[in-house]
């Protein structure tokens, strides 16, 4: 995708979402009730994406991996 102000329409029509593990992306996808796979970027901000992905996985919301 090129930059878009909102991905709401794409999220609504998606059967599965694959995303980075940013908090906003995760929450917006989960609010739509879509299955989510997150790919963490472990080089960002003290590895915060991994922490979020692990917790969401433990809670049964996502599957996660890294590159």
C-alpha cells in the first residue's frame, strides 16, 4: 500500500490481516474482529513490539513471528 489516512475499508473487507506489531495497528484490527498475524521489528524502541506481540499471543488474540 501507499500511505493512506485510514485502512478502515481494507480492514473491514479482510479475511486475515498481517501487520507489524504496532499498538495502533493491532488494536484497530482486533476491534474489527479480524484474525491477526503480527511480524515484529525487534530493532525498534527497546523491542516494544515483541513485548506487545507476546502478551497479545498469551491472551489468545494473535500469532506472531519475526523476519
